[in-house]
C-alpha cells in the first residue's frame, strides 16, 4: 500500500487506517459523525495526497484536452477550474476530474486515486492517436501534496497563512500563491458541500502546511477528518464517487453529469452520447431516503412492485439529516421525487422514496 | 480506552457478553471493546421475540456509519425479549455497552454452553492478544 506524506501524522493522531485506491488512508480519527459535524459547523482538514495530478502543457494542450474531456474547455479562463468527465468511445465514464487552467497552454488535471494510471495511459493514447506532439503530458502525482480545508471557518483559518486575497477567490477558481511561504495552488472548491479550499504544494512540504493549519485551526475548532466523514459529507451534498456511482459502463447522462457533457464539440464518446441523448436514457441515478428502519449500502437491490429494478450505489446514515439516505440506479419511470421504492436489506424489504438531490445544501 | 469487562458475566471471542439472570435466562450484548472498534453505532437490527437461535449464529446486526457487523448468539435458545430502546437510540450501545446498550434476553437451551464461555479475565487476555 502506498503512503501519503502525512501517513505518520495520521498514526500519531490515532487514526484508524484503511486501504483506498491502493493507498493507506485515515478512515477516521475519533468518530465519523463527530468529524462530519465538525466540518459542517466549523472546519475539517483532509489528507487528499492520494489523488492524481496530470499536467498537460504546450501549444496543443487544449486540443488534447478537448478531445478527451466531455466538457468544452474552449472558454476556460486562467485561474478557472472545470469539472469534467473523461469518457470512452461508448460514452462510459473513465473518470471524473477537475481541470485547472494555470496559464495559457498550461493545465492540471486532478484525478481520482485509483484511476490515475488509467487516465494517464488514456490521455497518452489519445495524444499519440491524434499526433498531438505539441501537448506534453506529465504525471506530477508523486511530487504534489494536497490537503482540503472545508467548512464555514475554512477561509478564516487558511487566510492566516495564504498570501493574497482569499476572500476574493470565487467558487471553482484557483490562484497561484504562497501558503506558509511555499509556492502553492489554492482553489475554492471541495467535496463536502461546504465552503472550502483545495491546497496543492510540493509533496515534501505538505506536512508543514498540515501542521500549521492544525495549530492555527485549533483555536477555531478545526479537526482532521478522515475518509469516512469525506464519504458521508459528499453523499449528503449529492456528489458522486467513482467506483460507486460511476464506472466505464455508466454514462454522464445516466448520472448527474449531463451539465458537464458538451455535445456541441468533438470528443471521445461524443457520438455515442449524442445518440443516447436523442433516444433518452433507460436508467437514472436518483437520491432516496429510507422511510422504515435500516441503512442501505452499496450493492443492495432496489425493488418496485416486488421486482428488483435497480441497485444502490452508495448508502449511509446521514449525520446532518438523522436518517438513512442513498443513491441508486432505477429505470427512468421510477426517477421522479416521491416515487415509492423498496430496498432489500438482508432478508427484509424496507420502504424508501425518491427525493430530490442534493440531500443537503448549505445556507449561504 | 475500553471500560473493564465486568466479572459478573461471560464473554465470547466475537465480543459478545452474556449475563445469567437466574431462572435459565441470559441477557446479552456487545462488549465495550467491540463498541469502541465500531464507533458511532447508528442502527441495530434486533431479532424477533420467539426466534430460536443457535450458539455462534447471527442474532442481530449492528451498523456504524461505515460498517455492517453481525452480533452472534453467545448461547443457543429462544429470544424472549429485545432492547426496544435501541430502535430509537442505537447510540446506547456506545454509551453503555454493558448496561443500557444490552441487545436481547435468551432462554438458554443448555447451561453448559454458558459455562463454556470465557471469563472476564480470559476475555481481557483475548483482546490484548487480538486488539482488532
């Protein structure tokens, strides 16, 4: 198992460690629920060094990215960040990534941990197939460290060690700056549904930023949060997780990624996705809540009229809402909010209903 | 740190406790060590009263935010009562695993099974050797 530069710190904090995407990661430090609530109400600090960073540079960088990304990046401005899918020829999702435009002809693609190598191979294959010698693709994942600071007090805490005007940084925008004196990229973004930031710096220096944030944040109630809380936070916010809601046989239109799929430009999978859009999808990812007792989990069957019609992709107890929620694929006739469903939990069937996403939206 | 395991009851390797109530019945639950490993119990699936259970077979299910775990019957017998309070307050398992967080009462088939369970001392040795 690979270790992030913060591994020893997690052990020192008494974290329970788990394997995720080939990495030894903290699942929790004290309690998933406490870390979840602390992030919603104060601030949480997350080790996300396991994620991949692929740099694409050169005069043909945009052309290559346009060919592999579902999102039209033509109008992307420097400092802007875009969520995008990478799709295969059939329109199936290879990964969901964020694309930072750092300068003209200079982009950074941030991938999921387990998909990093596949993404890199895919982008290189596309580059060679298109003969895009003017696009340099470099895997920077091992040289970049990343932490997320999330929650209502994230800005206040991070501002103490960031050069520049954090307040002026808009959602899904990034700035090249210094954090604790070290060159860093900071974006207002995250995976929790709260205000917050993603901070990238040299892998060898990320520990210093972690330590500083922990000590400055202490007075504000900042606590480290593990992957357990990261998962419940993202699920409440209606955000998807690759490997659960997405895989190579799921298309953006079947999940909630229609809005990042721009069919008016050419990209790998565009034709298949255009056909699917014209014909309409057969199944759709929906949010549900459980009305009886019980907690749905990944892989549990979804039933309607006594028949299995779909499957749960993620399910948990929602600490904010105090009830069991989840995401599931269902045939489109069952996708409307209010539709009654049943979830098969062990040898029982429990009542559930389709609800609108997200489950939780922060007050602005 | 987990609370010490009381001497007034017996234990299984799977981290259940069973306490003889007199009259051939036992009250059972999971140990404080077990609730510490689980953390944040958010759901307990209780057996039906009247169900017959076999020793070491699943009798209930306990779920944390992240995990689903079986609870095993420490002895064979019939479930005569379950802790309904856990339906509304599953966190009682975390707060008081040896008391208010009890799971079920079982009318024993064979007292020999109970006598064969670990003592508190043996159980403490067991968790020292197997911390997870």
